[in-house]
């Protein structure tokens, strides 16, 4: 069993990759790969900070 812990900024890269995987099927359905979750970058740090708090 894995313990659940709060994510930190160090986890941002993995969270971004997981988010992109999760939204890829939606992008394929609508043939739109410009939806926000797929265009998000690590440089847009403020969006990660709002998720992690």
C-alpha cells in the first residue's frame, strides 16, 4: 500500500505528463490538440501552484 501525500512543485513534471495523458482521448474525440491541459507547460508555474495548494 502506498501512502498518500500532498504533491509539491517537485512533482509538477510528472503531474503535467499525467494530465496530458488524461486529456489526450478528449483531444482525439474533438480533433483539437490545443485544449488548455495539452498546451500547459512547466513555465506556467502559477497554474500548478493553484492545483497543489
